[in-house]
């Protein structure tokens, strides 16, 4: 019955969606990007900075993969089209020169209207704009006699082009070459109110997707059906793509950290782990929930779930301005070790390799334009990066009881480059193997998106049910 409701819901909702939305929308304020460019140029040591978009990647023959602009490029312009570049020259007549693809009848015929040279100036605030076809020809003149050159060195092809130009015999060789990411990433790690508003839209859409799955999931459905529902909810909320490929993992697949296939039929008694994130205005969400497919946790599932939830709540309480993020992750790892010892899944709470079999210690990462957002050269101490107001981080503890880890223990230890004696390995296996069988194939991760505030933090994703009681109530 629920599967029929699910199919009816999808068909009806898609019809309503098409009627309601003609195009995806995003927040755009060109003054925001102008201020960012100004801030960037104030950090420059004269010279010029050059940014170029990534190339379009061809999928097969005349079909291309869906394009996404480089995050640094987008951060300074808000521009999303390929075949584009821009130059920043503080103090010059044209501080912001944009190179874009020209609008022409053939382009309109195949792909529709694009920004074009006039749009680059009118909408995006360029001081002047030039056809992208001229970019390579003009670059030697732009760089000639410049003492300092900034560009993104991660683009290998562009890196080679710049090297060829600056090593050419005419003009002066630049005294300094600086990677643009050194400046941009320091700006990106602290989120403005404008950015947080866009992130909240992506997060709200992701929370709604989790809630829809809670209402409709049941044994007999396939993982790919759940994935389709999630992506529909994203689209319904004007989020045209995911921030990253969705992880929809049931049963034993939930013990695989980055499971990709999504082709398993969910069974009664399974847990379903969903690590998902919509993208709105290029900003990503990243929220994970783990639910019982039949609506009720087993005793063993509930026990492990409460441990993961307690670890997460402990970490969230510690996420405050002035605290080192490594200190928080270390405390969560310590807590997980204590609980694993109580269960009998490890024999030594201080053993890094034992806990690592079932618990992944890197439980926080920055969130923003990239789902694993940039770090920046910010203040650090022995406890890692010092949290500041405006930072957004995920917090995602998990337990993954995969019995194959026991069978493959020697290879795992070699991969971690940990020296453990044969005697210690055999003694460990003998003690924990019966307990591993009890909790086998249970994978649980809980992840939320946390904004650091002046007086603590704010859980931006708290709309998605998180406790055992909330989840079971909603799935009744």
C-alpha cells in the first residue's frame, strides 16, 4: 500500500512541480561580489590576478557533463558559465576585466541565451568585457612587465600556459608568483549573512528530503527509489543539483563510508543511512540520518544509535568560538572508545587501531561552496583551527560494524601503517569476535551542519528528526 502511495505521490508532485516552477532561481546580488573583489584586491601586492573557468568535460561524443563553475571563480563573480576568465588589476583604469563567451545566433539555437559581453558588464559589474576567444592572445600583454602575478595553480593546463608566457624572453620575469587560493580561501572560511542565507535554503531542502523518506520508506523498496525521492525534493526546492553524490545505503551497505551503488532492495530489520546534501546558489548542505526501514530500531541498533547520538551532542556542545576543532574531534573519539570498550567491541579504549576499526575519527569538516570546504590560513594552536564566529562545520560521528574488518585486520593495519604483533591481533580477535557477530552489519552516522555564533552555535539542520523517539514517531 505504501509503495502505491509513494508512486502516486511522485507522479502528482512532479505535475505540480512543473506547473509551479519554470526555472531554477538563486539569490544574486552583484554588490556582494563587487565587495569580495575589492577585499581581494586590497590583499594583493600590486600586480595582476588571473582566474579562468574549468573546461567543459565531455561525456560521450557531443554530450557534455553538467557544468559547475570553479568555487573561487564563482565566489568573486557569481558567474556560472564556462569558457570565461577575468583579470583583477588594482589601481588600473580597468580593475575588473571579464572574458566571456559571446552571444550569437548559433549559441542561442543550441543552448539558449548566455550572458555575453554586454551582460558581463551590466549584470556582473565588469569594467570592460572581451570575447573569451581573445583571452590567450591578450595574456602576454596583460602579464608583461608585472612584478607580481596571482593565479590558481591547481589548473594544470592554465599553469602551463602561464609558465610559457612568463618564461618568454620579452619583458621582465615576475619577482613573485602567488596562488590565488592563498587569499580567496582565507575569505571563504568565514561566512557572511548572505552566504548563510543561501546555505540555509540548501539545508532546509535537505531536511525536507529526510522527512519525506521517513514518511515513505518501507521494506521492499530499492535504495535507488529513495535516492530518486531525495533528488525530487531537492529540485522542488529550487536546488537544481546535489552538493555531492547522495549516499543511500541500507543494511550492510551502511557500513561502507562512501557507498555508491544504490541498487539494493531494503529488507525488514535494515537500517537506512542517508548522507545527502542539496546545493542552492552553489552552497552545499551535508546532513546524515540513519533510520530503521520498518520504523522501529532493534535493541542492538538502538544501543549503537544512542552512542553515536551522545557523541554528536557532546561535540555540538563543545563547538564554540575560541575552541580548537581537533580538541572536539579527539574528545568524541575518546568517548567512542569508552563506549566500544563497554560493549566489548574493543579491548583497549586507548588503542587507536582498535577504535578505528569501528569508528572514523575525522568527524568534522568545513561546509560552504564545497561540501568539504576550504580551510584557509586561519589561527591554529595544538588543538587545531580555532573556531571563529561565522564558520560552518559539519559534525558526523558514526559506528560501522563490518565483520569483514576482523577477517581483513592484518591488511587494514598495514594500510594504516600500524605495527601490531601477531599475538596481539589473535588475542583481540578471540575476545571481540562474538560481540562483533551480535552487532554485525550495523552502520550508523548522524551528521548536522553547525554555525559558530558569538555566544555558542546554531544547528542549521535541526529540522530533520534526530532522536530515536522522533524518528520512530514520524515513521508510525
